[in-house]
């Protein structure tokens, strides 16, 4: 048995009808030097994705570890677009942002096994890039 909350088609309709916009995504590949441990970020080929982008006021949330900085923007992208941590997102009025946190959000939950669960979109916390 599968419990459906939000299907991929539902999310696509939301993007098409209300809030979707074309945004440039620049995939980033991270490599680590085996000797020094230094990380290098390399930009890939930019691709256009349709997603929901919203600027937010910078906030701080208190957690047990201390104050946690929230991002400058939020991005909701289709799961199939495979956005990743550290990717660059370019939105014409807000500039360039880097993905710092992301969460894959399921829309259909499998009751018998985890393999029945289907992800619909990825929610991202973005920080403006310097």
C-alpha cells in the first residue's frame, strides 16, 4: 500500500501555474587532495531548471549547539533535477547563491518498504555567494 500526499505531477502543476521560474544551476564537483586535504570546487556546465525561488530575511535559530544561521533564500527544485550541496544557483534579480543544505522531500510513502517511497522535490537553503 502506498500513501500519496503530493505527486510529481502535482508539484509540476504548482511550478507551471503559480511560482515556477527558470533558474540557472551550475553543478559543482568537489575534489580533495590526498596529500594536503585541500578541497577544490570545479564548476560544471550550467543548466536551466524550473524551480521555486524565494528570498528570505536572514535569521538565526537557536539550537543546543548554539545559534544556527538560516539562509538568504529558499529553492524548491524537482527531485529529478538532482541539485547538490555547493551547486550555484543564479537568479536574475537576486544574483548568485550557493546551496548549503538540502533535503529530499517524499510525496508518496511506501507502507511495506522504503523502496516504495518516491521523492518529489528537493528543498534547499541558499546563501548569497561573495
